[in-house]
């Protein structure tokens, strides 16, 4: 199981507005840096470079990319939760 730290928005009042560490069921949490960000009309393609140079590409909604404040060079976490991962070879 992975863990992630969540920070609440500044300016919000209340006892729950603080940094929290939450456990998540995804076991694959990879730290990286946004290498490329391409916005479409509805979705955004995000390329994240991991340590060692490997890249992970994800398609998320444009709204999510904007809400996360994604820009090239921003440190992010890739969270992978998949029931199936397929590999094929010829």
C-alpha cells in the first residue's frame, strides 16, 4: 500500500484544513517531474520523467491538469492502480 501527503487549500477555515498523510490502495507511487504537457480541448497528455530517465505518459482531463497546477518542471507523483497489465511479444 502507498501513502501520499495531501495539503488543504490556504484560506480555508476549520480544524481539518491541515496537512494529512493518507494511505491509498495503489502500491505503485512513483515520484517524477512533468517533462511535457499538451492540452487538448478536453484532455491533457502529461509526460512525467522518473529518476533514471524512464517516462510515464498519462491522459487526464484538462480540468484536472489545471486544478493540479501542472506545468513543465513541476514535481509530481504518478499513482498506478491497475487490475491488469498486459505485455505482448511477437
